[in-house]
C-alpha cells in the first residue's frame, strides 16, 4: 500500500487498532526488544505498515520518529486491567524514562481502551465495550476534556435518543461515545496527526508470527 493511501480512507470498514507507544526510544531494534520483553516463540515474517495490523493477532514492532510502536491485541489489553499485569510491569521496568500509552479501538464491537503511564506510574486507565465501562482508574486526561467540551451528538440525534431513553441513559451514552473517541485523540500526542489521518506506510514495522 502506497503513501498516498491514508488510514482515513478505510474508516468505513471495521478498523481495529491495538497498539502501544513508548516515547523517546529511537533506534530500537525489534529483535532485541523481543528479548527485553521476554517474548518467545516468535518468527520474523517480513516488513509491514500500520494498516497491516488491522484484525491481526501477529506482533508488529516499529517506530514513528523517536517513538517505539508495538501492535498486538494481547499486549495492549494487558494494560487495561485493574491491577498491573506482568506485561505492564515488564514495560515499566525496561522503559523507566519513557511515557507509555496503550490504545485500543475495536469498531466491530464498539470497544475502546486507553492507558497512560508516566514516571513509572499509572495516570489513567479506561476500558469499555458496547456502552459498558469495565475498568476505570485516574482522573480525566486533557484529551477527554477536549472531547467532552465539544458536541458529541447533534441536537437532532439527542432528541431522537430522548424519545426512547431517560436522561440518565442519554448522558451515559454521551459519556461512552466520548470515551470511544479518546484513543484516537490521545494518538495526536505521539504522531503528526490522529492515527486515522496518517499515511498508512508512515509507521514502518517488522512483523512476527507466533510459532
């Protein structure tokens, strides 16, 4: 897929993203990173771009500027638990001077997740699906506040919702929709634009399959 193809061009399909960004890690060698993270049983199968991670359970390791980008559902979900998992602890151990973000969007089922770790501490974690919030820790991020300050739904949409729902449920839906939009908004911290708006080949990655 060439550089003229934007991730935004596939927004109408079920576009699922599961990825981790680690700041200030220029020149990270993918094979060496596997060893640091103690991830075994993987075989390198070639080069890829971020679009190739869509609906894949493979492991992708790449970079964008000075930031390390790792894409894999299992690794990403490991950051959304109430208590830190061994994977999360390992990331904090080997990247003590970096900000770590785990971001997920599954548009097939309306699922989202985001976790931010700064100075080796969990700042914010939120994970939900299909209108339900599973886990939430920390205070609102400025990205969340930006979204909530805007119009989540058009007035006509709100009027239609209120025909079938009570006000409490309407507000829950607004809050959930804001949370769903947050991972893409957070991605602007680490990329030149929202992840959806980048050229698909601007994030070069090495692809690994589990043996």
